[in-house]
């Protein structure tokens, strides 16, 4: 089963709201990722978790707060976002972070609109 | 110089022909290379990974890697309209636990 699931599919929020994005994988992968993708641009890495520990934060603003409750789940908590944060948020997972053949599998994404 | 470079296209190919997508990368120590297909409004889907010099075939897709030239390509044989999508080349950096995406090539298969 090579499936990564994400909820919700769509999210509209105001700049004062607090919301969370959720990601789940059941492939036994030990690395999970959050990406942000704007229209006609490639995915842009935000965070990497390896064995439930944050290993990379690509200088993401603190209004984005990741959390990895267990090896299958990854959350992204959102607070006081700006309209320019509107994008497709993608979760991905891979077997390991450092192994050479780290194929990443993406979830369907959450389309976020900030008003 | 960008870490991973692709021609943005659009690349227009007639149905049934071979589509050739190219990618160059700057990190000489990179060992892992990936091709993703992304339909408009959808998430990237992994279609090929390649780790050794030479060709790797999977159905209508062939990935080619030349580490000396820092070049990776994807060939799509017998192109179908359903192959119309953006193709993203991704390279795992030798010095970090992440992959870097090229900007993508938009492929259009005309009937």
C-alpha cells in the first residue's frame, strides 16, 4: 500500500484563525515531509521529520508549526497566516532520510486559501 | 547556477511519438534521481527512480543517467494524450537529507 492520505482536501481560513493539516501513512516509513507548492512552481521543502524528530526546518516562519505524534502521523499547525501563504500543501513520506534510494511518495495535498 | 535545471517547455509532441525530457544538476556527489509526473491541480506522482549510470526501463518510460555529464533524462515512448502533464526532475543532494526539484517541464501530447 503506497498511500499517503491528507485531510482536509480544501481549507479556507482567515488571518486570525488557527487550523491544522493532517497527514497519515501506513507504509512503515520513518521519514515524513511537508512541502508547499505555489501555482506553476515546484514543491518547496518546509520540514523533514526522521524517526519522529524534526531534522530539517527550511527557515519556515513560526506561524507554521509541525508536529509528529507518532511514526505514521504528521500535522502542520497554522496560526496567523498571511494571504501569500495560500498554496497547495503536500505531505510526503519515505523509508529513510539518509539512505540513497529515498523515494518520496506524496499525498494528494491540501489546497489552502487564506483570506 | 540552479541546483536542478529543466527546460520549462511547453514541449509539444504528436501522439505515438517519443517525448524526451532533460534535466541537469550541479551536485556532482548526487547518487539518487527521480522523475515525478504532476497533473494540473494534483500532487506529484513518482514514475521513475534511477541510481546507476545507464538506462532503466519501466513500460513506456526509460530513465537515462550520465553522472559524468551530470545529466538525467526521461523518454516516453508511444506518447498518449494522458501523458500530458508537468514532469519534475528531482535529485537527492549528497550533503543533505532532502531532494531538490527542478522547475518542471510541461509536456503536451497533441492528437
